[in-house]
C-alpha cells in the first residue's frame, strides 16, 4: 500500500501534457478517483461512498474508446504498483456501486486495447 501511495503522490505532481479539449483523462485524475477503492479491490467487502463517487467520476470521463483505453492503462499501472489487487473485484466495482459501466478485470496482463465502448 505504501508503494501505491508513493505512486499516487508522484502521479499528482506530474502535470499532464495533454491539456487540450478532447484529450483522454490524465492518470493523476484517474488514480485520484480510484484511491478510495484500494481497500475494496484488495480485500472485498463493500466499497465506500467515496470509492463509488470516484468510480462514477471515472465513468463520466469515459466518453470515447480512446478515453476508456487511457483509463484502463492508468488503472493497470496503478494496480501494478499497488500489488494484491483482485481483478474480479475490479470488474465488479461499478455494479457494486450501482453504476451501469462495464469495467474489465484489469490486471498486469490485461490488454487495454481490447476494451469496447459497451
């Protein structure tokens, strides 16, 4: 968990070079929204309200396939640093939060380019 927090802190310091309108969401934005979900995706139980708010915010950012691929790659990198992430719990997270968003079971081997829009 300490490695994840260090990664998150570094990610927040990095300024995204893609500030133009229509650019995919930045990794610092995605990881900040997901941070409250770390305990859930590592151990299960019920996701917290801040976690579900973050998942909803990520859902709102996923407007195009490019957005979804970028979000997936950000999550994949964050999960690699976090360790002990359960891909099944990642995939179930939107449903647990009552959000109609299909999140794949992302892990270090997941190919984010295979994500569909639905």
